[in-house]
């Protein structure tokens, strides 16, 4: 079946509310700051924003409906996207369809979370009733143990080593050194990565994201509207979304990107070799390698060889996660699913300052979210192009 293209959709005004390692502020405060920043940067009045998507773990029991009242918004199109690390690309994809259909003129996509220790622990316990019931009797629970199982399986299947995962973590720390919003900016080498303490074998401390509080946001509208408003923007060229792919895999070795990879590149009219910058969701390094494979940059199982053959800093052979990713910038809950998208917007519009990738025109962003017993079940990706 032929899919409707995303022609004419613009993405603009990347906003980051600075992350806080220890915060006493609630998610509502961060969402409000993100909305204020969107309005200030765009010159819009909030009455002109008639679409809203919200992603958060810690707004509960409020959802996007509650946020409309709290922020004094009156949208005619509304979406609550509870897909964690996939929420950024899915918010963009769904907002794009809304503006194409005329259901909204300008959509604000916002993700905001706090990092109260108690609320974060409750979040991990509530990801899935099935996951909790299946793992707790064995003394395991939460993402660290689940991704330790996935990582160990991937290492056995592909021959990946801790050094392969370390190449991702070390390069992202180098990128974070140029990102003023990153919380972990101190240089890190391979030796430091390898000697980090074990958390859940084979996962060590520097394989894990650091929970924090913060928010990310951007605007979606038609391209002619962005030009009318004088906003620097990028074009959406392609988007995919898939949930619970490859159910036959006993332990996750593939994600939904692989299932829809051909459609993504066909929509965009490009190939993997045309991508100038890639941002993958990076809650753990093993998932980065799976995304390299699933997005067609190498064959399934060849992630380790791909990592050994490239450098991943902003000035390397394969610019990747130039914000530092969540491994070094921090994971502000669901906002972590927006981090790579916003950094891609900055890269493609020449706003990345010291970490700017030279001549970056086409970027790919992938998302990955909602950990269950042996996998994450939500995947998506978008391809963006410089519109200047």
C-alpha cells in the first residue's frame, strides 16, 4: 500500500530546558518552561498553538488533557504519547499528519519529567505488569537487569566485546564536552569505561544513563507557515513507527526499524549512505548497535565490526549522538526520546556551535521505548533535511 508522503511538513524551534541532576521541581514546571521557551523563540502567542502532544512519566495522573488547563491552552488537536524513548519521533510523525490534514496549524511537541527518586522507582515498577510479575520472583527488576540479559545475549550472538560498547560511550562523552546542556562533560577514556563497577553483569556503571529532570520541545507546522513566520526549520522527509516487532525472537536482537527500513528510505528518497548525521536512542550501548543494524548501516549481527571501523564524534567518520546522548547528557525521562531529535534540528540548521557537523544536510533520528520483560516494544525513526 502506498503511503502518503510527508511533503510540506516543517519542524522548528528546538528547545531544551536545562537538565538538573537533583531537582525539587515537578514535571509540570518543566513543561511550562518548555512552552514558554517555544513561544518566546517563535514569537507566537499561545492562542496560535492549536495542537499539543505531551510525553512524560511523572505528570501522572495528569496527561496532555491536564496540561492544556495548567498552561492555559485551547488546542483543537491533542495527543498523549506514553512511548518513552520513542516518543520524540512518534510525536513528530503524528503531529505531521495533523498539520497535513488541517486538524492543527501549529503543534507544540513537549516532553518533560522530574527525577524524584521515589517517583523514578515507581515508574520502573509500573512499566509493565507482566514484566514485574515475570522478573521479581527471580530477584530481578527494572531496565538494568533486563538490558543485562539483552546485552549478554547480543555479545554471545555477535562476538561483541565491552570495548565495542565502550567506543560508543567514550565518543559520546567527547561530544558532550561541547554541549553546555550535558550533565557529564568530564573527558572519559576507554580505561575509565572498562574499570567502572558492575551494575548487572555485563552492564557496568558507564553503560547506564543518569536519571535527571528537564524538558525538550519543538514545533511542527506546514513549511509555508514556517516561512511566513520567518522560522529557521527543517523538512520532514520520512517517518516510521512499529510496536512489538519480531515477536518470535526469544530475546531481542532486532527492532521495528528493520521491519520498516525500506519504507523509511523510500519515503525520503535517500539511502543510508546519504545520511550526514545519526541520532539513536541510547539508554544502553547495545541498543545503539542494534539501531545501526536495523537502520541499514550494517547487516544484522555486524554491529561490532561497524563500530570498530568508525569514529563517532562530531568530526569523526560517522557523526553520531553529537549532543552526548543520554549516556552523557542525562536522561530526563521521556524527554530523552526528544534529545536526539532536537540536536538533529540544531545540526541541520547550523546551530550546534562547537559540535557542528560540517555540511550536515540530512539527518536520521531513531527512537526506542517502553521496556518489557525481554525487549523494548516501541520503535520509530524519522529522516529530516535542511530546508535552507
